[in-house]
């Protein structure tokens, strides 16, 4: 199990290292780093005026250093590639440490041979003195080469794990974006479902009102009701295209709906609206007030008639209240179909940032809706 996890980890690190653009940038960075080291160290040697280089020009010393440090640039690239494919990670850390140790011995041996050759050629010595240069290189570089090698290993692992972190961070961000898109689509689908439940229900009730007028022979009022229904249906079709509409639209729609209901119930139903100045442009989900008003009409008629009041005001948030007469024998219900659909729609639109509550107060039943105060964008 651990081995398979390690394999997956290695493949992930290898894929990060294998990105063509990043690989080119990494190679360029490594070459630039070692070139800088060669120039700085060559300048230090030139300014120090060592006897073995006192007659050499600055450019010659720097060129010699560039040739030498090319070896370490190649070693750095090899270590970075090895670290991306075989990092020092469990469960194979022991075996890989041994592999790195063998690699370091090979690097050390080759570096000493390479450095001795550079010294021999640059000093104009014969090949017979190569063994002397070899011993000198071995003496001066016995410890420093090991130290440089393991510093490179540590730096390579830092780069590899940083790239892995960046890769995982990008994947996490992409996953979060995908999840947000799915959540938005789910919320939209839920809104469409609730809307599909609301609209037939609303149309059925409106047609039922008109049929009542027809049965009682009130043809003029029936014709007026049909005209009012057409206006309501036009708004339903238009509002269904948007996730929010201006509050003014909802209030006008509710007023038309109440006017239609009054044609059916006559003097049993009175209504009024009170919208605080400056709130008409506030954004509100379409058709969210109609179920609340429909409930108010139903209870108003059931208790013998009265006035349905629709109020809207703005403080830090948009607050809408629907008030209707409440009979003493009636119980306060907050889980009717209209209220439940409204609650679910508000949940889909606003998350938990809304309040939908009911209360009985001084003979009236009040439905309170509160949501964030945001001006409608006006893209209708």
C-alpha cells in the first residue's frame, strides 16, 4: 500500500518536473546561478593575487572557472531530475540515501579528475604532473565537494516539493472552481424546480378565481379578471428569465394579483401596499412574495374578511412583511407549501443569509421576510 502511494507521489513529482516551459526555465536558472558563482569566485581569485594566477588576466581566470563550474551545473540538473523521480521519501528512504551516497562518490571522483585536468592545462604543465594536480585537487576538495553535493540535493528537494505544492494548490483551486460551478448549477436547477411547482399552482388558483366569476354570471368582472391574468402571466414569463428583479416589479405583480383576487372575493378582501422610498430598486428573487400574499388572502377570507397589507422597508437589510387578519381559533403554521417553497428558494438564492418568520400579534398574522439589501443590476 505504501509502495503504491510512493509510486503515485513520484509520478506526480515527475510530471511537475516534466513541464517543458518550467524545465527550460529551471535549466536557465541553474546555468545562470553557476555562471554567477564562476564570475564571483574568479574575481575573488584575481583580486587576491595568488602566485599561481598572478600573471593571468581576469577573463582567463573567469573562463577557467566557467569551464569548471559547468560540471556542477550538469550535476545540479542531474540531481534535480533524480530528486523529482526518486525523492528521499518513505518507505524507500534508506535505499535512496544509499543511491545518493553512491552518486556523490561518483560525482566527487569525476570532479577531482576534471579539476586536476583543468589545473594541468591552465598552468601549462605536462601530463606527467597530472598525478600531482590530482593529489592537490583531492586534498583541497575532499570535504567541500561532498558539502556542495548535499547542498544541491537539499536545494533540489526544496524545489521539487515546492513545485509539488504549487501543483496541488492549482489542482485544489481548479477543483474548488468546479465545485462552485456545480453548486451554482444545482442551486439553479432547484430554483427551476421550485419555480415549476409555483407557476402551475398560481395559474390554477387564478383560473379558479375566474371560473367562480363565470359560474356566478359576472361576465364583465370575468373579462376584467382574464385581462389581469394575462398581465400576471406576462410577468411570470419575463421574471422566470432572471434570478433577481427590482422590488418594484414584485410589488406591482402582487398588487395585480390582489386586484384579481378582489374581483373574486369582493368586499371580503381589501389590500394595501406601503413601500419605503428608496427601496424600489432593491433586488429580490422573482415571485417570492406571491406565495406569502396568497396565504394571507386565504386566511383573510377564512376569518371573515379584512385587509391584506404588504410593506417593504430598508435599514441595513431589505425587510418585507405581509400582514393579514388572524382568527383566534386558527393556529400559526410556518410549514405550508407556499412558505416552504419560499424558504427553499431563499435558501438557494441567499444561502443562510435570510430570515423567513411568522408570528401572531394583536389579531394579525405577520409573515416577515428579510434579505441582504442589494440594488438590482437592471439587466432586464
